[in-house]
C-alpha cells in the first residue's frame, strides 16, 4: 500500500531510550527521512538515509531500517525532544512523496 | 545557509485560486540534485505533500490534488510558485516550501524548509 503508518503517541521518561517506528511497503525500496516539529514551527530534518544526521542534530538521534519498517531512536531523551515526529519516503515508480501521520513524543 | 521564504495572500475566497511564491536565498534554485516541494499542514493535522518541481520545470503532483495544482519555477528570480485552483475551506492550511534533496535513487529528504504561511479560505 502507498502509505506510511506511525503510532500516534509515544511517551518516554527523561533520560531513557525510546524508539518510534514507521511502517510501509515503500520502505523496502526507499530510505525514510525523519522530521521534528515543535508547536508553531516548521519541521526540521533530524535523520535521513541509512543513519545520517544533518549538522547540528544531536547524536542521541539515530535511524535504522529493516524490511518495511524504519525507526527513529532517542538515546537519553531530553525534555527538548518533546515534539511531533514525521517519517517520509518516496513511493512507487511515480516517486510520489509520502508522509506518516506523525508521532507525538511526550517526555515525562 | 539556504533559506526559503513563502509569500502570498493569507486569505483567499472560496472558488478562487490560491497563489504562493517561495523565494530561495543562499543557494541557486538551478542546482542539480534538488527538487522544490510544496507541503501543507491543516490545522492540528499532519503533513501533506502537494507536489514538487525540478530546476528544469518537470513536475510531480499528489494525485489527490493534481487536477487543481500548478507549479512553476523562475530561475532568474530564484523562486518557485504554487497555484491551487477552486479552493474551499478544506484548503485552509499552513503551506510550506521545502528543498527536496536526492543523493541517490532511493534516498530523498527535505533538508531546508520555509517558515510556512497560513492560508485561510473562509467557509
């Protein structure tokens, strides 16, 4: 199917590790990219490709992929990581862009 | 540092055409390896891809919006434009432009985003 599925909400205790996932058939062919969005702000790229981070993104953010599932892991989650996270990939031969529905990460 | 800035009317009447411009600074819009995308976000909802355009003018649109969308590029002004026709209240959203980078045939990502602009279509 041409969609990406994310859990709507995930919570984590401060300083702990948590993984959020993104599932979709397109991920068998295309890498996922991950975006952080805080209220009232534009999305920011945090992870792309196999496990790449743009300059300025802390190394506690990491990505991985297996089969039809891509994951974004927070190692030692900080309070400022509380945000919505979206995955994205291309889909099919038409190279249309897909976004997951987003995961709201709450840091307890 | 690449920057993108959306501009256009914040209020569009129903049935009219929404027109937005994205001005790119700090980099050439004509560089290979990039597409230029428009993405929108309905209030309190997730991200929806509208479409993208290449530096050469090739376009790719979301099938759900394709009949109403037109994108264009002006390399002399370093701008891309979006037109969405026959708008309704359902088109009320924050509209973002973003640089869509591809490093290979299977790795694509939006590395720069504009701040977004809210467009309201009254019901």
